[in-house]
C-alpha cells in the first residue's frame, strides 16, 4: 500500500551537520556518504518542524538525514508549507505531490527549561493518522530527539525497529602510534574517545546492555583483553594470561565472554565470566581456533579454524563437543558474525584475491558476495539486521562501509585524516 | 589471574587536557520518554606503558650475534629456517646462563586478511621460536611467546618485500618491551 515500485536511482550525498549548538568532542568527526537505494522506496514528506527556527530546522535536518540515508525512503519536497502535528493535512495536495506518507511536528518549551518535540505520521492514501509521539529533550540532546523521531517513523513504515539512536564503536589510527577507540552515534556524529593509546586496539565488542566494551589492547606490548565501562572509564582486565589473549565475544546474556588464549599452546577458545573468573576451555583441536561468535540463542559458537588445512568457519555447542564445518566455498573464510535473527551469517571470504564481505543463509547455505572491494574486514550487524558495517580500504585509507544485507544500499563513513577500522555496532538503546 | 582497575579519577585528570566533554549532557542516546537508559557520556582513558631498563652490552653490541633479534618466515610458514639456528642457539645459551633474564617473543604477520586470524598466525611463529629456545636450554618460565599479528608492521608497504619484512618474530629482553 505505501510501497511503490520505483526505478533504482543512484544517490550520493554528503551530510554535514550545521548544528553549531553542539560541541565537537573529538576533532576528527566521521563524515557519512551514501549511495544506492532500496528497490521500493517509500515516498515520504517530512514537513519542517514548527517552533523556534534555529532549533526546529536542526531537528528537521536530523530526521530527514536519517530517513534518507537509510535508502528506504524518497523524500518529497515539502516546500515552505507550514504544518505541525496539530494541523490537519491537505491529503489531496500531498497526494498530488507524490507522497504516500507525511510527517509533521513541532518543538516547543516544556515549562521546566527543556523542550518537547512532537510529531504525527499520516497515511496520505488512507487519510489516516499512523502514529505519533512526544519526546522531552534539551538543546544539547536535540540530535538524539531527532534520531528517536526517525526511529519511530521508520518502525511504523518499515515494520522493524530503526537504528538511528544506536551507537557504533571503532578505532581511529593517526600516524604510526596514535590509536583511539571512539564511540559515535550511528550517523557518525557526536564522537567521543573512550581510550587513547600509543599501541594498537582491536576487536571491540559491545556488551548486550550497551554499557561496556570488551576489546584487545596492546598497551602492555602483548594482546590483553579488557572490559571497559563507558560511562565511568573503569577498566577490568578480563584475560592477561601468559601468551596472547584476544578475540572477545559476549554471550547474549552479557554474563560471559568467549575469548581466545594461547596459554595452553596454539590458539584455543575459552569461556570466561565477564569479571575474568571461571576460565574454561571450549575447543580442543590443534592449531588455530579464533574469532568466536555466539548464536543469538546463546547455544552455539561460530569460529574460525585452520583444522582442515585452510581457514574456515565452524560451529560447535556452547559446552564444546564436535564442531561442524559451516563454510565450504573458497580457501579463506573468516570472521563469522551471526545476524540478530540467527538466520544468516556475515563473514569475510577471499575471492579473486580480494577479501570481500559475504552473507550466508544458514538454512540453504547459499552465499552472496556483497562487495567488490579488496580489503574488507570485521563485519558487524546493525541490531535490526538490515545493514552490515565493515572496515575496508579506499585509496589506501581505512574507512567504514555499511552495506544493506541485500547489497543495494551502501554508506561510507570516513575521517578526514587517519584510518578508521574495527567497527562494532552497538545494541538498541532503551 | 591479574586484575587491574584503572580508577575513574585518572580519567578525570586527563579529561582536562582532552577535548572530550565532561558533562553527561552531551551524550547521544537518551530521550526521556522511552525510559531512562544508561548515560551515554564516555570517559576518556589514556593507556600507560611499561618502564624500560638498561641491557648488558653483549646484548646490544652490534658485533655480537646476540644483538640480532629478528627471525623471518616464508609465506604461510611457521618453521624456523636453518639459517637462524646459530642465532636462536646463542639466545638460548644466554638465557640458560642468565636466569634472571626474561624474553618476550613477538610474532608478526603481513596485513592481508583478518586481524584476529593474523594474530593467531603470528602466535604460531612466536611459539615455534619459543619451542626451539626451550629445546636449546632456555627455561620455560623465561620465555613468553605472544603475537602482534598485523598490528605493528615494520614496513607499511603493500608489496612482497614489505610483506616479507613483516613475517617475523622478534626476541626481546626485559627492558626492551
């Protein structure tokens, strides 16, 4: 009903934030570009939010930017129509402009020194209200309110939760020895440094509650696994055994981590409690067993092993037992990550000498290669499963690239100076 | 198991010289209507390093074989080539005669492929050197083999010569790491 078949049209846009109201916590912000579009983009009109012009314009641009970059909407020019959630839309006019859906809203002082952002979403063809919500916010949080509104619109029209309010973590490398672990909003804005180090930082992973990151830091001249509470900056060493400690993965309940330790020879997967206690070995095959990843039900572990002579992906029960081989095509398949619904697996496959993002349907074992780049690494699913964020290289520089699971929509996040790598997409925020 | 807690105080001290905001207000996520949620502000931590010590001259004299620390590997190979036998033997002997010394072997790889898989490959190389040192007289507790994977390339180039330089194990004594 809302969906209309549209010709695939290439789009390219660099979104720049014009919000002077906001601080810039780290100097090098990510810029985001996107290209491609879904097959059935919904024609959507987002009217200018009513209210004090500076604030409402900023809010409108966040909502429009989020929805447009998703590649699932075609934004209809709204002209200068003054429209808020209280006015009744002229359905016929909007229909003539080609809109299937319309959103209108306003932002105003809420009495306690804060502001209230309200919006309403209309189905133009059925001439009905689809929904609406109000969000209390403050000026520095304006972008967050915009992301919440975009999430609500997205969920109503697409039927699955939006990811505009989620956060991403990634590592920025500057020069030969400046490494920073950054946390930013999903659109690359509002970046903050969680850790600065002169030694490499790799493999960040979010705790399921979104409050902590586990990662591998080389600050002690060897790989050591930390769990870092983001709000306080408190860090716990989870694994610092003799040898290397790497590749942490959270169990879905957030109580345990699968980690890779070399303390007993080779690289073996162990389970450890999130405070570093209760270390238990999981894999037994000689050689390399690494990159563990839990299935969403917490019952299986997917991992990379060279037990068959080349790096391939295997799956075993969370309490050990025989491992089954999962990847077969090609001589190099690594970095398994299971989608939030448990139905597909993103991984990196070497094809025609390039390392490319691939997705396997776990039921049919059908594999689709989603990129044609040469140095894809470290895939991470958005919490709604719609996009996969990877690290890749463009012109010799490390950038992040988000690719829709059907390969149609691509977003690129880069930084003006320095390499960006090791992305980790955070969970939904409450 | 070692446990280390870096006090939040440290982060607060550093916040003054970093460009990170110190108030909870600048964070991204929470809008109240959808429930509280955790604060999204992030405290910045700066990672410290290790102190270094002086080494005896025999380990640093360029004329002494002990000043050489690197062992190079062939592509996709993890065995120590015969040409390095004298070098490993010399270090094993030094460790056997100087039990107060400890050694860290850092394995390295070129940068093609997965970072974590490369970390495991570098571990294989470091383990091979350690095994040989132990066989030749170094005590188990004197030698630790770890991997830096592809993270610390000696040569950042993208060609066979650069990759060959990065397929390497380095033997470091306490004070050097």
